C-alpha cells in the first residue's frame, strides 16, 4: 500500500485553521497512519476537528486535540484572576464509582470566583474543563467549556403503537431502514430536509454563525461520531401515572443520541478563544474561562448556544421523521432532552444563576427525560424530582469507566460479537472504543440517583446504528 500523502490545502478544505495545527496534524497522520487510505485519513481528521473531545484519550492524535483545544491566550495588560483557596462544598452522587481525577477537576471548578453551587452526577468522568457529569451554577457568566464542544447534545425517543414482534419480523429490513435514513460522522444526506431553524436571524446577525449556515444546512438530520447512535428497540412503560397518556405495556421505539454537529463545535471553539483572551485564569483553570453575560461576546454566545441547541433538536426530529415514514407509523409519544447546555434558573434564595449541565440531564420536578445505558444495556424514561442538591439534574447516561484508547486495547471484536449475540442486538457500525464493557453499570448509576428521578419505563436496544 502506498504511503499516505497529505498537503496543507487538504486540511484547510476540511476547515482546519491556518497555522501550527495543520503542521501538527500532518506530522501525526504520517507518523501513525501512513498506510491509511487518504479518504479514511481525511474522515478521521474531519471527525477530530468536529469533536476533538472524543479523541482526547487517544495518544496518537492527542497532539492535534491539544492544539485545537488549548487556544493560545493573547496576554494583555490584564491581571490574572485569582481562584479561591477553598473549594466550595458540593454533593457527589455515587461517589464510590467516580475516580479521584474527576473530583479533583470538579474541585478546581468550585474555586472559581463566579461559582454559586455545583454537583457531580453518578456517571461523572474526566472531561475538558468541567467533568462530564458536572453541574455548575455561576452568576452572570457563561463558560463555553462548561457547556462543551457538542452544544445541545441530546436524547430523543419516539414511541410507536406497535407490538414487540414487529422488531423480529424483518430485522434485515429494519437494518436497511437505519442505513438508508441515518448519516454519521463526516457523511450527510444528498438532499437534506429544509427546516425553519435555518432561517433564524442569528445566521444573519452573528458573524461567526453566519459563516456556519451552509455547513449546518448540509449536516442537518445527521449524527456525530463517537457515542452517537440511532436505535430500534423495545419500550416498556411501567408507571400508569406516566404523564405520556400511555397505558402500561410494551411498545416499539426509536432512540437517538446526537448534538449540534460541526456548527456547535465551531461556536464552542470561537467563544472559548474569546473567553481565554478576556478572562485570564491560572493555567490549570484556563478551560473554565467565562464570558460575562453583560458583554457583547457573552450575549452573542448565549444566542449562538441556544441556536445550536434548537438545531440539535431539529436534527433529531428529521431522523425520527425519516424513520417514522419508513415504517409507515406516527409516534404516539415523543420524549427529548438536552445535555451539554446552560440554562437561566433561580436558586431558592432568589438569585438568578446560569446552570451548566455538561453531560447531565435536566431533572426539574415533573420534567421528563431519557438516560441511556449502552448498546446492550437499557435506557430509562425518567421524571425529575426537582432535587435542589443536584441543582435539579441527573446523569446523562451510564458514564465511561475507561478511556476510549484503553477500551480498544482491552477487548476483542470476538468478545463484542459474543456479547451482542447474548443480548440479541444487531450492530451496524460502532468502534471498539464504544464497547458496552467500557461503560459503568447503568443499573448501579440509576440506584445512585433514586433521589433525583423516578423511573417510568425503559428502552431496550435491539438494532443499533453508529458511525464507522
């Protein structure tokens, strides 16, 4: 096989910024992937650019990730902001299942001078800036990396009035429906649906967002890589007082997990750059740089973040619309919820705060949501209890118990295939970094948060579509 050849113009076409990162990326690819076909190499580089957080644990490409995320701060005559010497106390749910490096990362966030309250969910693990599973309330500020790269990443479940045998009648046909009606990673639809979200005024009024409209239009209705998925499965409604108007029993469902695609990632990078230039924090805390909500940049980011969240929702609606049409059914209930987002909320003392939920599910009293497990473990339909200790939040999934790189090195494809057979799950795509064994036990995670949510039902995956 010929040696991989990459040029600077190849990366600029992908959207890589001019400068040092392109040289680093080319060197990394030639060192570790020199026998990879060029198109596959470009797909990998595109995925890294769009979702660098997903590749932080991969030592081969980590130099690219560091250069994309660790934006150089332009030092002006501005005094560095001091952190508090004391860590503001915060509750940890399921502490025994959370590594010390994760709590240390949360401790650092709880020393910010703008912080009001915080909490750590039972699926928490190390992230960039704020831990995944971290909830942070701050006053009159928003932290772009407290929201994360994949702004508005969310879950969406459509429930159809079909009997379970529907999923066994023609599995190959359902697999083909998933292949035809979903796109992942660098792939998109040749003819994406139009959507009113693409006509929003933010695309005209915010400079950085204006440049992203064409990409947003091209990628709408598609899903990211990594742990993003679309699945057919069995829905069991267990609580007669479920608020969905559904009787107890078994149904067929479509469950999806994805976010705001390249647009959200570009917004996150742009405003993190500004935050780091204007909010000078000690080196260890740099990723927690914030934007004052009274500033022009803070107001712009807030509008752009909400646009990205609505765009993520539209992507899910397109996925479910396509699959509903494919099976010739209309859903009888739909449940969806954001994570990786920031909300304006009030504390019991009346203070308005910005609550960042980075990999955490809103769980206000009576609020419905979905908390997934893995490709073979169930997801749970939940109703929030409005627990004030958790800032009305819950976990956003099972949470990783090992890095992607460690997962790939620890398990064989034969073990994965055996596990899938045992659970009668068909998998389309999916990498070894997403094997079920790399995740925490979702049943234990749910037990840790029994004070945060009530379980109304479950979704058991049967046909799973992921990237690759």
